[in-house]
């Protein structure tokens, strides 16, 4: 027997074992990925059935740490499922999760606190022309309020989420989770309770998120600006965020968008809710 043949015969069982183990690893990875997608499906079903992200997170235990998951993890899981569940071929769940998670951490425009960006004056002037005046800006700074001119404004130090919101509200919330969801939920609750009568909100056009749908369901009109908003900062040159924005108008009264249309149509296209289930785009 030649030396190469001898070596082959000696190591053949080990090579077969390595190949068999490789096949088991691939099979285990496929099985685990299928289980992750099925778990995500069940998460979405629970949320659609009425369980909140925080309620589900409190009961969903990470077996490695023994601790509940955060509601951000629940939110990411839903994002992955809704974005990729119908895609063929479907990516690995963990790869899709990490992609969305990293994108969410990218620097975007914000309107409250240090090292953040502020709404340009034309948008504030348009909001004031619709509202008549701005009674409250719940996510602001003293620099921002020189433009907004809200009768009351709350800074990060004030913790606007802990205050009562009343009257006509302008809001450009902090865009990072969980704050953006908390600010949008607070506004929705204030509108539904009747303490906030009108509101104009500037946010990223994150139509896939639960917090955006919360606002859109309340709004009687939406504006999707052409191009990205050029935010400003007192200590930096104007800059633009990494995605487009949307302006939502909420009127607790009769949903009259007659004032909103001329003020915001110059920024981009509008979606107006004429009757429930019927929107007009122009």
C-alpha cells in the first residue's frame, strides 16, 4: 500500500466523523432557525391578540440569564417577522434581527436633550399657523423653544413623560427606543382622555412600527416631506437624518384638515382621512 493510501485508510474514519458532525451542525442550525421563526410568529400573534410589548417581555424569559427579555427585544422580533416572514428565500432569523438592530442604533435626528437636532423654523411656523398657538412642547430645550415658542415646554431634566399634557401640542420626540414609543403612547392617551385637543408631530416615517401606527390611527392628516428634513443645532451645521420624516396632524374635534392642507402641502405630499377607511392622497 502506498503511503498516501495508508494515510487515507488511517484517517478515513476520522474524516467521516468530521463530515457527519458537520451535517449534524447544519441540520441543528436549520432546526434552530425554523424554531426562531416559529417563536417570532407566536410573539406577533400574542401582540395582535392584545398583549402589550411590555407585558409579553415581562413573561418571556431568557433561559441563559433567567431574566425577562426587554420590550425592545419583543419589538425587534416583531419587526423581523413582519419584514421577512414572506420573503423567499428567507434569511436566517438571527442575521435579520442583527441587521435591524444595528440599523436602529444609527444616529438619527432628535429634538430633545444634549447633542441632538432641532426642527427647522418653516415647519414650526406651519404648525403654529394650523394650531393658532402652541401650548406645549413636551420634548424640548431652551434653545429649541426660541423657535417653537411654546407656552410650556419640558426638557429632559423636567421629564415631560411625568407631566400632564394639555391643549395644543407640538411634538418632535426623541427617536431612540424606548423613549419614542413612550412619548407617542403618552400623546395618544392624552388625546383620548381629552386633555390634548390638537397635536402636530414630526417623526421618522417608520410606518412598520407600532408607535407610528398609534399616531396614524389618531391623525386626520399626514404629510410626507419631499426629501429629508434639514434639522439644525445651535452648536453644529445643519444636518439631515438617515431616513425620511412624516408630520401627523391630530384633531380631537371634527378632524378638520382644512388648515393643515395649505400649511403643509408645500413640504411634500399629503394623506387626508376623509372618512374611516378612505384616505385621499395628493
